[in-house]
C-alpha cells in the first residue's frame, strides 16, 4: 500500500447533537431538577432552594460555589473531575454527578440557562442561550461576566432556567426530588417554593437492611405497610446509588400476589454500576449479581414477616368466628335445654365463654376442665383433689385457638388446630371438640367472616348433637338442624 500524502481530518460535532443527547438522557423535563439539586449536594451545600413559577425555575444553594477553573470544569462535557475527586472536601460526601450533560439537557425545557456563582473573592455569571448557541455554529465559547463579589451575598451557586418550553408540575417536582435526591443525608435540606421537602416515609412494620458482599455494603430499610394503605400503583423497593433512586425493583416478590403492594422502602448500594441515563443498572455486571444475592436474604426475612402477620390475622378472624358461633349456640341451647350434653342452660342467663387462647393467642386447653372429677376419699381421710387427666389428643400446635363454654361446674372446650388436609373435619374426645384448620372446607369457608362463623357453628352443633344422641343418627341430625336454626334465627328472619 503506497501512501501518496498524509494530512489530518478534523473531527466535528454538531451543537444540536449535544442538546439532543441531553434530551434523550432526561426523558422527562422534571428530571432536570434532580440533576441541579444533586450538583448542589456535590458542592457541600446544606440548603437548596428551588423556586418554580410558570415561566421560570431557579435552584440556589449555599455550597462552595465555583471559581474560574470550577466554571470551566462545570461546562466541560464528560469531565472526570468528580470521578478523580469522588468525595466532597467539606462533608466527605460521595459525589453523585458523573457525565456533565445535565446543563445541556436543561435547554430541552428552557431557552435560556444562566449560572451565577461566587467563591471567595471570585464571582461570575455565565449565560447559555439556546438560540445564540445553535446559530453560532463555529463558536463554542459562552459569554462570561466577572462580577463584583459584593454583588452576591455569600458563597454558592444559583442556576436559573427561563423562557420555559415545558411546564413543571409542583407535585411531580416534589416526587422527583424525593426519589432522586439524598434527602436523608446529614446537613442537607431542600426547599420547594419555600416549603421543606422531607424524605419519603412509610408507617408500618420496619425491617432494617444491612447486608455485605465483596463489593460493598447493602443498607436501607423495608417497610411492610398496612393492607388499607397498599396500592397497586408505584410497586417496588427504591434501589439507590449514593442516595439517589435509580430504579424500583421487586426482586421476585411479584409472585406474592396482592401482598407485594404492601412492600415499600429503599435499599442503597453505592457500588452498583449504572447506565449513562441513570435509569437502570448494568445487570450483567458482577456487582449487580452479588447485590441480588445479598438482597435475597432480605426478601426471605420479608416473606417470613408477612407469613407470621398473615397467621396472626387468620387467628384473630378464626377466634372471633368461634366466639360468635358459641354465643349463638348457647342462646340456642337455652331454648332447647334437652339438647345440652352438660346440663340445663337458663334462658336469658349469662353463660360464660372463656378460653386459654383469645383473639388468636396460643395455648392448650385447660386440663382441669377436661375429664370427670375424682370421687371423694374415705371420711377418715382428707378429700383428694380432683384428678387431672390430659385430653386424649395430647399434642396441639402452639397456634391452637381454644374457647371454653362454662355453665356452673360443667364445661366443654372448642379447640381449632391443624390436623392435616387428610385429617377429619372435626371430632370430639371427652368434652373437647376439635376442629381441623387444615381441612379444605375450613380454608374455603374462612375467606368470609359470616360463612366462617356459620361453618364453625355447624361443626360444634354437630358434635353437641352426637354427644347427646348416640343411638339414632337421624335424631342427632334433627337436633343439630334445630340448634342451627335457633342460633341464626335473626339471620333467617331478616328480609332478603
């Protein structure tokens, strides 16, 4: 290959592309606020004041401000200044900005971008006018005005966007600041139109997050909010890098059904690599894969907490259903005293309903009320205390729900426990009625309180009828039917 001549080829960039790149990186104009406020954070500001009106936006901070060299770096696209000096000098903050394209992206929402800054004895203003920038194709300089330091009250920077081409909604702006700015950082506060913007807060069961991996620490807090506060909108946990939300993630919890809407909170992992538009992570990186492994430990804790909470809720509902069913059955037995296996019940009396487990508390049936009392001893000997006899079904789970009907010295206990799906629907041993919570019918009827109460009442009256009539199944069935009718007479008499 013979070379005839050597020369240089000039590489040029159309100015319009710089603005176009910024527009693509910031799909929504409101995201520009995140960039401007985070620049103030990087500059060690303790207070940032954002003012939004119909045609103007200003972002002012009390940070370190910029000198001449700082302004040059500020308008340098792709400057590695924040990479080389990743910690701020005053507070040692991990700096957020990386690419330096935000100020060009601002021209996607405004025709004019103005920077006013002071640092010590240096004060200046730079005006970036979109029309002038695009019309002067060969001129890449921006007009710089050196100001008297006395013309600016203190060190800091103010950015003004004017001649807006897109509207900025206050509610959306506040949401963007909450998501995209490290509001929980110490010595840092943001004010929007004079009002302090607090970090997001959720009420509920708080689960602290602190997991380590070989790339760094995964920290934050997950909150399980109440069912009434849960919403299918805005699902997921905020995953943050340097205090800024990059993306909401579900981490496989989307398979949990409606419960996933109750999971809120945030997780921070500063080591995660992010894409240039800051909308996602580099998911095929080793850092992200290690992060996912660490988060799975957190997800397991959340799932366990939700499971326990669900169990407590089911226990409360079941306990209430048994209590209501027993109240109704006692009233029906008072109307039908011959059906009672433990003595007559005075109509209109106050038979007691007790229980070792109330509202879902766990306990065993009171052994003293299960089984016959002992015969008194000989006259020349002191009376022996009643013999204690364990129930025939000795083992019940810690989550068993027990209710006891007391009438004078007589009692019958109702115990809801887990005996397996293949186990009997209910059965009796002595004066204890056991109901199987694992039975498919129990699970089905437990979905609604009214049907659950009716279902439990049917099982209890069935066992009571069997206790009083063992010879004729037909008579036992008739008695059960009569007890149920009288127990739910108010339901039957109501017009449909």
